[in-house]
């Protein structure tokens, strides 16, 4: 590739070329005619009609304000000095365009390059490390970055193309978001380990109506949990709230009350070292559906497709990385 010639093209035509109305196809027709010295031979060589080649040359001459050829009625065309310079520069530019296609094709077919994965904040500590470890062991050339946030923020990042995909719940998804469900997570009651209710096989929400409730106060998630109370005609006795799942777990472990959650950390202790218990919520309640969210219409890289396949293999309702099974 002759980058000096391509730079010469830019220098010769100055910055106004970037707004000019010419195409790579027109340059290719000009190069074909310039190399063989005539429109007729060029037409046969590249299998394009003579009028199309002649029109392309005329349009380039008008656009550049240069005479590129001397027309000989019987002997075809010969390049002018300006035409010879432009021919070299045009060939270099066409080669760069071809190289660009090659790079794009290589990127599209190889599993490498950047991959931005978003994860719902409560799931990230459990799912992401194991998923990333297994994925990168297979595709070490991928530059993987993880963004943790709430559901609403992850959807906003998908729309701005800041992340390639998001591992999140199917809550309030809009038409521009594609969602592939992978696992269902039933709601459970989070209790202090020595709470008498911790020995129950399941608990009705009505049995907890008067007890202090610790709310996971994250956008969309809190609406899901509070709606469970609404469907039972119960007003929760909210005594504390936090956007941090670990803070909620510590409140519960210290005996401040109970909470509702769907993610089930394998570790049954809060960060303060106090033990917790998970008890299924009795009744027919819609589970939270966990899956892969992507922006519709955005072409996926090979790295994105492979990561999605990796998630399908590891994430099911009965087996989620880092999560404890429900009783």
C-alpha cells in the first residue's frame, strides 16, 4: 500500500475533496481506462458498459476541475500529466479501500477485539467472574469489560451502544430491545438464620404482613417486589431500604426484618459474617426471568455471538454460576 500517494491525493485536492461527489466505483472505472488507454478495452476488461465508464470519467473531470485524458478519435485515450498523477493516487486509494474491507472481514470472522458486557448489579458478583473466566480461557484475544448497573441503566447503555449485551431481567423491556430468556428465578424470603420462620418449607406473604420489611430499593426491581404486596392487598411495613443488596442482607442478618430477593448467593452469610436463610415464597407468583438483552438492529460481533453461546451453556433455571439452589 502506497500511503504517500494517498496522502498526495489529499494534499493535491485539499480538504474540499471530503465533500466532493465522487465514488470509489468512478475511480475504479477511471483507473481501468487509464491502465489500458481506452474506454472500449476498459469496458471489456471490467465488464462494464462504455457509456458508464465515459460518464464516470467526465464526472471526475468536472468534480476535480482537471482534464484527465486527451481524447483521440481513432487511437483511444492518453493520460494528461494531471491524469497520470491522479491515476497513481486513485490506485493507492482503491487499495486502501480493499485493505479496509479485509480488516473488517478479519474482525467479523475472528473472535477477538473488545466486548462490553453489562450485568445487573445484584447478579454480577455471582455470575460474571465464572462466566468471564470460562469464556476468556476459550477466547483469550477478546478484550472483555464488564459494566454493573440496574436494569434501567443497562437498557440505556444498550441504546447508546456502550455495551454489546446485558445480562439482566425481563422487566419493562421496550420494542427496541431483543431479549433471550435463559433462566427463571423464583422470589424467596430472606431471613435471619435463627428466625423461627427459617425452618418453614415455604411462607405465604400474608404471614409477614406486620413484620418489618427491608426493601431492595433499585429501579424496576423494587416495583417488582412491591407489586407482590399489591396483588395480595398488603401494605409492606418498610423499615429500611438500600440500593445495595449486601446492605439489605446485612440488615436482615442483624435481625432488622426480612426481605424479598431472587438472586441467591452461594454464600449464606452477609458481609458482616452473620448467617442468613432462604425460604421459598409460597403461592403462584411469576418468577423473574433472567436472560440476554441486546439492541435490535445492531450487528453482533463474533465475540458477542460466542459470549451468548457461552451463557446459554452455563445459565439455566436449575444451574446458575455462583447461585445456591432453592430448597
